[in-house]
């Protein structure tokens, strides 16, 4: 045993840190939510009444079907938009592909509820486009409700399909397609019977991400759902208690969300189970020779999709620079909205920058060693840590926030109301990303480099610092920045956990939305866009596509 | 400069016996090769000596010191990896100095030893270069320099030449042998290339499915293989099934391919089945009308395919009973159809039971 310990100090240390961190700040809070859903009003006795009352309540049942229906619709729409996009990008001879891919990936780092809000500004009841259409005599309701939410999800989540599927289209061994054509299949038949089935696993993986993201998203339905019930929003309302706070029912909704995610995961696993195609392509599949007309159609399609996804963000920036009086927009140029936003100081902005920096540091410091452990030490312990470290992805931000409040508002560790609890929530939520991205980089670093270093007399921990980390550095920096920007635009756990002095930019925007100061909300949205685009632009060359695809 | 003692070492992965009770004693200063097909456990055994693979049972000693309980970074072995594993973030000089820095060697001494070792592997002047500027052969030299500069107890090489092209491979193996003799270092070398193993080793251990089939000098492994596997894996051979008819002291009469041969060194008694190994170059095709050389036995068969290989020509002959034989000859006689094959029974090796 001593020999075992002596030789495995480094992995065991990582394992211990990972276990303590995830156990305390992820598993325990989730268990708290689960526990709350099973306790009666006194908080002492076991009961299933919460479940029966929620599941017999038409309002909450509607919420469940709304959430599931919208998430499924979003998954289908992103696949319909994203797969042709990926095919054009991977296999058609169209120009400016690097730019197209960068622009297509951009919505991943931009806050999706900003896009939702832009749609309200453009197509809402008093929206610019709505007004224009009405003045032309074209009847147009508004984009509130399920349709609007699905549109926003489609425009902001389609990169989850485009990035992995583009890679899959490129990695197809072209000789398989040539074999199909050699056997007499036409090009379209080859596409249908060989190419598409080969990329199906990537499509399903992307669709699962879209489904989960859409299910847990808080900001978009908050902006667009109005009084239609959506699980993630209702859980928050029940917990924060606009009328009376009800942790038990909030817990039930949280557990329902988790169950939905797990079911989606199982369905995807089931669909993928018998479809493990490894095609050992040594070079990227070649471009398909198509007629100039078809090529133009492909290019036009790609640019239209990219533009549709980015126009809302551009619109918000433009609108934020125009003067408002209350909700009414006037033409002109003004920085009044920004002045109003920062009237009471820059605290929300500095909070966002500080919290995002701390969370990115924390997630990197914990995530990179865990990614290392999982990739390099194939053992049952590592497999267990892998599952636990990547499962925060399946837990909605609101649910995690509620759990953290339940776990750390009393007892031996009181954290509610502090900045620390927010940073911890961000770290837990972004951990799957930093773990996976570290693992992906490590897969490209030959393990014999580390063995060579150890063989030359440098102990494992020091080898990790001297050889592994320098080789991973580009990827680590990229992962750090992506964590930073996604934390900066995080709303779903922030909204549960923030307290007055720790108001962030997202909360400031959220508060402006709740009030009527449309101009302030647009200004806050613009600041958020700058906070996310600027760091990404600075390190864009360090970012690799697979990292973006894992956000 | 150390002897390596491997005693009763075993390792199981799941249900696979990767290394199955292996004992090997490598002498001080010896060039010892582990030879076998992929999956035979040779690399696992090498990694056990380096410390990258744990032992289920058994022990490993360098000289008198037991080392299998030490972590890999404390074993003082120099390892050369199949894919070189040259650190891409360090210069050539940085790579070679890496192990010396880990040992806190003073910087002036480090500089001096790095320069001396780079000269030894014919890379003087390359210290400031980056790995991505080097060719495969040069990277291999960096990897070797990095491993020998620390003056390791033993040098471990894991298929170091398999990523090089054929010509460079022959050149580098000569160089590795030259360095080993110059430094007098104990080498444990892993390869699946039998020609390479025969060319550079003092002794070879032929492995199959986790265990050692034979440990002997290259010459003995080729001329006196211990098992049918060794006979067929090292070089090519003709394996023939025979039956012992009668025995008289050391020699025995063995019935094979319709003939009865008197052979020495046969184990077993009358009625036992044996396998005979005859190398293609031990068989001769007789020209039409040529008499068989003295002591030789002749067989008749039909000539099949003839492969021209450059320096030699290979003939495929099917004997009357259906047994297929391969023969190798420098100067092919002009023959076709029915041919006569002659061989000296002294050059036939008798192996254990049938394959």
C-alpha cells in the first residue's frame, strides 16, 4: 500500500481535491434540492406530496410540456439549419471559410438573452420592425411566446451543431464515398446512404447539447415567455418567492429538469450505442466539385444564417446609442443610456470582470488537473471523477443556485450573500468545459513525453509543471478566456445567488428589463457584448474549434 | 553499468497475461534484445524495468539493488522511446540537459557534458536548434543523447528505429551498437525486427504471448532454435512433421516426408511425433543429372513458383506427399517440372512436439 501511495501521490492529490470540491459544491447542493423536494412544510418529514401536488397542477404541467417542447423544437431547428451549413463549410468550394466559421461560432460566447431582448426591441409589441410593418398595413402580432423562444435558441445555439458536424464531415474517409460511387450510387444517394449516417453521431451529440442548453436557459424565456410557464423560470420564481417562497416545489421543478436532461442523455446514448463509426481518415475529405450556381447558393445560405444570428446583437448596440424617453425610442445619437446605466457607479461592471476572472482562474486550476487525471490515468476512480466533473452540465443554473443557497445559508459554512458563492457556482458550472478542453489538448500530447521526463529523473508533479503545462499553454489560455466570457454573460445561477453589492452586468440588465428602462437594458447588453467579444478577439488564434464546440 | 535481473515477473491486463512469469538475467555491459511479434509482452517488460508498468508478481534488480519498488524517476534508467519523445518546447541542448538539471548537476558541468554527448551522437553544433527543425534521424540522435548523458545504470530502447526508413534504420543500428561498445553500457533493446535483433545483439530473448521461448546468442537462435515458434519467427524455415521410428543412444531414426533420416539430438522415444526445421538455404535444388553430395538425403517434388529476390532466388517445391518446401539459392539452376531436393541431415534441427 505504501508503495502504491508513494507512486501515486500526484493523481491521488488531484483525486482528493476534485472529490472534496465537487462533493461539497456540486453533489451536496443537488442533494439538498432533492431532499427539499421530499420534505413536508415543517422540513422534517418525508413526503411525496410535493411531487403529486406539482404534477397534478395544470400550470406546472404546462411548464413541463412547454420546456420539453421548446427544447425539442430548438434541437430540431438547429439541426435543420446547422447540418447544411456544416456541409457547405466542410465540402463545398466557397470562399472566406475561416471568417464564416469564426462568425458562426460567435453566438456561443454572446449572451443569448441579449439576442432575445434584441428581438423584443425589433419585433416586440412596440418594436421597431413591428411598428414599421403595421404602418405598412401588414398585420404582425409579436414574437412573444414559444415561437420567439425557439427562434432565439435556433439563432444562438446552432453553432453547437455546426462546429462538431463540420469536423465530422471533414474527417470522413473519402475512400468510403468513392467506394459507394464505384458501386453505382449517385452523388445524392452517396450523401444519403453513406455520408449522412457517418456524421449522425456528431449531429446527435450536438442536438443533445442544444436540448440541454435550451432546457436550462433562464434569460431567454424570462424575456420572451411572458406569463407562459417555463420550468427554469418557475423554479426561480417559486424559490425567490414573489408571493410566498416554496423551496419544496422549487425542488420538485429542479428535479424534473434534471430528470429531463438525464432522459435526453440516455436517449442519445441509446441512439448512438450501435453507431460507433471510426473512419481513419488521414487527410481532410476533399471539396466536392459543384456548379457555380450551386456554389453561390451555398455561400448565400451560409452568410444569411450568420447574418440572421448576428443582426440582433448589432441592433442592440445600435439601439443602445439612440436616445430613449422611457420605452419610446427616438432617432439620433446619444450616450445617455450608458450614463444612466453607470449613474450609480461602475460596480456591476467591475463585479462582472472580477467574478469572471476569479471563476476562470478557479475552473482552470481545478479543471486542468482533473482533465489530466481523466486522460492519463485510466482507472475506475478516474472514470468516476469524469462522470461527476462533467455532470454539472446537466444541472440547470437556477437549480444549482437554489441548491447552493439551501446548502450554505446555515450550518458550518455560511456563504449566501458573498461573492464567493457566486464564484463557486460559476466554477462548478464551467468545470465540465475546462475538464473536457484540457482532456482534448492532452490527447494531442504524446504521453511518452511525460514518461521521458520522469525517466530522466523529474518526479510526476514537477513533470506536469515543466513539460505538460507548457505544452498545453495555448489551450489553457484559450479555455481560460472562454470560461471568462461565458461566466461574464451567465444569468441563471447569478440571478439566484447575487446580493446587492455583488450585482453583475447581467443582473443590471435583468433589472432594467423588469423595469421599463429599455435604453439602460440595451446599454447593459452592449457592455456585455464588448466584455465577451473583446477577450475572444484578443486570443482568437489560440482558440481551437473543438474548444468552442465544447462550451 | 549494471546487470539486470528479472525474476519471475508477471502482469495481467484483464484476462490477458501480458507478461507471464518471465525470468531474464542480463549481464553487465551486455546488449540484450527482447524480440517478438506485437503483443508478445516485450514492451510491457521494458516498461516494467523503466517503472511505467507495475508488476503483479516477481522482482527486478539492478546489480544487487531491487528497483521494481522505486518510482520511475528514481531508477536512473535512460529510455529511448519509439516516437523519440523529444520535448518540443525545449531546444536540442535543453532536451539533452533536462535530466542533468533534474539531478542538479552544476551548470558548467552540464554545458560540458551536453556538448560532449552531442558530439558523440554527431550532433555538435545543434544545441540551439529546435526539434521541429530536425529530421527523424536527428531526433533519434537527440533522444539517444538525452538518455545517455545522465550516465544511466541501463539504457532502455523501445523499438527506436521503427519510425525511420529502411536505409537509415541500418545506419542507426550500427551507430547504437558503436555507442554501446564505446560506453560499455548495459542495453535492453526491444524490437519486432528479427534481422535487427540478430545484427546488433549479444544475446536475444525471443518472446511469445507473454513468455520467453528462448534466450541465446543470435547465432544459436537462428541455427539451433529451441521451439518451432522461434524457428519460424527468426528467419524463414520449413517445418516438417515426423515420427521417431527407433532410437540408438544419441541418434534416432525419424520418418519424414516418406524417408527415414538418422538424426542426432532427438528427444523422445519410438512412436513420438517431432517437428523438423530445415532452413531454405540448407536445401539445394539439384541440376538435371547432378549427383547428390556425400551424406545428403534427396527428395523429389514438383517445382512451383520461382521468386527472384535480387541477391537470391526463392523456389517453392511441392513434395510427392503434398508437403510444401521453400528453398533459397544464389545461382539458380535451370530446372522445371520434376526436381530433386538435396539436404544434409546435420543441418536439420529437431524440435519438440508437432506445431
